[in-house]
C-alpha cells in the first residue's frame, strides 16, 4: 500500500474550495487517479470549465494538524496557497480570520530562532576575542 496526498480544487477567481479529495491509500500497483479522472468523478468539477479551477496537491498528512485544529480553510486566490482560520478561545463567536498555516509559522519561527542564536554566538565570540 502507498499513501497518496489529497487534492484541493478551488475556483481560481474567488478561492472557494470546490472539492477536497482527501488522502488515499492505494495498492502499490494501483494507478493514482489523475486530475482528469477527478473532473469525471466529482460532480462539482464536471460542471466547471477546467480553465477556471485551480488545484493544490498536498503530501500525505500535510497540514493534518492545521485541518484538525482550524474551524475553516480557503485558498487565497492571489497567492494560491492555503489559509486557515483558527478559533479564538477568548471570543468563539468572532468571525474567522484566515492566515497561513500555524504549522508553517512555527517552522519559520524555529528557523528564525536558530538564525538569531547563531548571530548572538558570533557577536559573543567577537566581543570575547582579544584584539591585537
């Protein structure tokens, strides 16, 4: 068996999500459905001109935590990237505010933290180094 990521089909103009195929498990010798197959199988896609539909292909499990913890998602039509809305524990009735995935933000913050620590270490060495 092999794991196949999901596809998210969206309206290119508005970013409205039309279909999410979900993750799939297929036999090793089974052919993974193509985009064209999806347009034949899913009614919402078959009713559309393929030129007006965008598709995001996700790796198996990609953004799983974001999908589980968010209360909505969309595709930003300008950037054609996923954005998630997360519930505000202080105001559960607040309208959704869409942003890039928190898992992506965490990775970016971790990288920035590493870079900051390296810069601090370099400065410390420069200060501590005896001048000739």
